[in-house]
C-alpha cells in the first residue's frame, strides 16, 4: 500500500488526499509537520535531527509566540492528536475524518482547534464516545505522532503531500487545482507515478516562478 | 520553439540537452549561471535582482577566491563567452558546440577553460577563424550573456536545465540517467510536458532524499 505524509495546515496536502480518495486508492496515513519542518530553529539541520520538535510542545504553550501566523503550533497539535484518535476507528473512518478536517480548514476556513476537530469527527460519522476517549489519552496520541514525524524525518520529507509508492519511491506532489472529472484525476496520478517509476530516475520537475 | 536555460557546469543540464538533441527537438539556447544563482551574496535576494553578477566579473579576477570549488567563476565565463561566440555560426553549429563542451566537461572530466572550449569548437566543426574572432569580442559576448542571465532572473530560473515550452510553462527538469533508447527518451520528455500542461497546474514533483 502507498503511504501519504500530510499536514492539515497545507492546502496542497488537502488536494492530494482528495485526489486519492476520489480515485479510491487506499493509503497509509502519516503526518508531517510544516511547523517543525520550517521552524527557524531547524534551519540547516538534517531533517532527521531537528532541534525544535512539535511533540515537545504543549497545547496552549509558548511555542507560537515567536512564529509567523501560518506556523500554527496549537492548531497542528490539535489536528494531529485528533487524527491519531480517529485512527483507532480504522482506515476508512480515519479517511472520512481526514477529509472532513481538511475541508473544514481549507474549504470553510475554520481554525484548527478542538472544536473544529470534534465537528469533523461528527461529520465523519465516528463513534463520538470512542473518539473522545482516544483523544483524552494525549500521551498515546503524542507518542504515535512522534513516530510519524521521526519516520518522515528519516525519509527526508520536506513538504506535503509527500507520497511513497509501494516501490519505496517517494516524492512531494504539489498541484494547484483538483481536476473535476475522474479522467483528469487519473491523468495526474499517472503523471506522478510515471515520474517516480521512470528508469531515468527523475528527481525533480519544478516550475520556475517569477 | 522551446527555450532551454543551461549552465555548462551542470551534469543535469548536460543530460537535458542530450535528451532534446537525441529527440531532434530544436530549442533556443540560453544561459543560466549556477555560480550567480548560488552565490552567498545573492542568498535571499529576488532572482531578478542579484547583488553579485557573473557579468561583472573578469576572467582571472578574484571572484573565485571566497567560493567553494564547484562555483567556478572563471570556467563559467570561459564557457559562456565561447558559447555566445559559437552562436554566431547558427543554431545547429551551436548545438554541436554545446554537446561537445558538455561532453568534455562531464564525460571526459575536463576543466572549463579556453583550451577546452577551443577543442569543443574544433570537434563541433566550427569555422575556427570566425570562432576566434567572435570570441575575441568579449564585450559583445558579455553583453549577450547579460541578457540571458537577466531573462533567466525575471523568469525565476533557479537551476539547470530549465525548459520553457511554447505555452510559456517553464520548469526545472532533473533526472539522473539518460534513457538509452528513443522510446525511453520520448517517455520522459512526454512526462515533463504532461506535467507542465496538465489543467491541474502541477507545480512540483520532487523526490524526498534521506
């Protein structure tokens, strides 16, 4: 099965997950933190050895104080902990939760917080008692998140969505517009796969921007 | 016609030019300077407004002194001036020169200098008197190079090869291995074009590296 690294903060990750969901391509969901990846304290450090770690932060702590607004520490923690709580209800339920939380954030412009996560769980049809119990075990959610972020660091993930194929080939995949019909969606998924699987070992296709 | 921005220092640019030559796809040749693009003085400046410019340097000047070896100022100037001199003999002759100079540098591991450029001109079957005369007019070569680098800067070129299609879509295209047969070559060229021309506005496909 493929693996997708994503961050709820990221609109490109949202589009990537919508693409795979629409094509009914199952995937292992893992998290990558843009806040940690772009944190000033981690600049020029190897991605596998960050100095500032998201999992060392507390919700409501001082982590946000020195950062630009888009690096939302509290929102990241709320979203990732809720996501790990939702995972306990299985892959399909978790995918529904993921889509609802992405849509709340990027289609409906909600902040990532406990209330938004709860509403997403409701819309996804989760067992709300089980979700609340799982979310309340923050130590477990945090430990699972630490594993995701460590794996992402070891693989050199630098943005989201990053997709790893069954072959081990792994790349960041950024597109501006989710194609409306299935053919269009399949086309860009095939482009992504062909790029990674070509014998030429294509490393990068990246637009220049003025 | 498509346009290709390249730097003789860059093995990926070499592969890109070999790809287009093998597929007999004609292109406008323009230069981009890795030395200028990666120069410490230009870090965090817009690509359209560098502080340190290659065209402000003299061959044999002090430009190389503080830089890592791969940022070869003299070699860049020698190669680019010779390239502009060769352009005066037409697009086909220039392509032959380009391929010979790339092969001298990256297949045969020669330094980029006046001697290597001269040997490439000879192998490319250039009119050597005309080449010497054109190369001697360094002010003209320099002025032409300045235009290339300014255009690259305006377009946000950040590496080579960067290829601009007739549609205006423009991207960096990096691959590790030139496919041996024509089908393989055509396949990766089609992947590149499809990536740029998709309605999804794909911005980046980039491998994560541990």
